[in-house]
């Protein structure tokens, strides 16, 4: 895709693909809770006709590329690569005119993904194998995930987009599709949740599979002893309404952001015994960020003990 085409991708649609919708909305602009900081005032404005954003609370703004760089903490090249892979085979016009729901997560609303063309539908799986690529092993090491645990629950997926070959760590969902992650790409072949059934009365609920792998790494477990549901996106939460009713208790490990907190609040209003574990990583975005930070501290301690400067 040309750079100009990437800039034409709707910021509104990009955020919707991530399950982020405006708190206030009209035909010309939407007011969002900032996706990269704690924001209870919906202080980020997205101008739909101009396709620009500005976060008044952080005094930042710009194009979609600027937003991706800010949200993903990545470079200009990485942001462009991410957007190109995600939207390369989709008509850009679709993302300018799509009718996007404005309500936040609710068990009672229609899944917003059902009305949108999936940008990942152009991904073609070429091969699935055990994780062995050095770049992917390095990527998992950077995320502080045990490679032995990663190999049990994930695969090395080789795929193509526009006949261009790529590879990533793949986490399979209940539809047989894959969540794909690498240092430069975050996407999926199809969006669905992943469930692990141990026939127990307790369930662990994770927002993403990196958090699930982080949990296993922290606990030094190869598999969870109880049932697990990995949503792979908060937009999949309505799908598990009936399933969650079967459990006596539910432990949640959702992101420490506004969307995650709202989801926990709604779960607590519906189910009797919901245990919110986000307090364990209260100063971090999610469980994996907490794990990465703890790994950094351990490295610094080792260097100090060895006489090396951190």
C-alpha cells in the first residue's frame, strides 16, 4: 500500500477493530477515552472528515500512523508495516464509510465485528509448525515468556499477504483460526475466543493470550489446572455469557484500562463470584507488561551482584 492510502484508513475504524468506541459521537467527530492513558473524561477527539485525532489531556495528536506509534510504542516503520499488513487487501473506502456502533461493551448488544469486513481475511496460512525461528524465540524472550510454555500452547505460523511471505507466533482459537504476533505484527486470521476445558468449577478469564502465557510463566505451570477462556478481544466477551454461568467462580485478568475495568464491572453485576486480579499488576497495562518489568528488575539485580552497572 502507498503511504497516502494508509493515511486514508479511518481512525474511527481502526479503533473499532480494537474494540474501542466513542463515549460521545456525532456525524463529524467522536470523543473517546484515551486508549493509551487513564482517561475518565473522553478527552481524545477524532475528526472523521479530516481523519485526525487529538488528545487534549496529553496534548498530542496527528494521523493514524501517529496514533499507532503512540499506542503500540513502535517506530514509524513498524507502524506503517503493521497497518499495511492489516489492511492491505481491503478496500480503503470501506474503512472510511463503515457504520460503526458507538456503545461500549455489553452482553446485550450485537457484536460489532459482525457488520464489518475482516481486514485479516486476506491472510493465507502456508504452514504451521513448532516454534523454532530464532527471531520468534527472541520475540518471546523479549516478552519474558517461557519458550517451553510457548511451544506447548502456540505454533510458528507461516502465512502470506498479497503473495508476500511472513511468519509469526500463532495462538489457535476455537474456530481454528490464529491470533498472530511478532515483533512487527499483531493480527489474526479470524477473530474468536480460545477455551481450555478442565471440567472444573473455576475459570480463569484472560483478555489476550500473552497474558495467559505470562500467567503460566509466572506460576511455572505448563498447563492451567482449571478452565481457561482467552477472549483474544474484549469484543468476544458477549460470546461467553452462557458459559460463564456454569462456573462457581471466575478470576479475571483483564487489562488495566478503562475498557477492561468496565468489562469487570459488568461481569460483577451479572455473576456472583468474580475475582478481579488486576490489582496484582495495578501499575502496569496488563499481566505481560508486569512480567516484562519484573524480568528487567531481575536482570538489573544480577548485574549489580556481578559488579556490572545496570
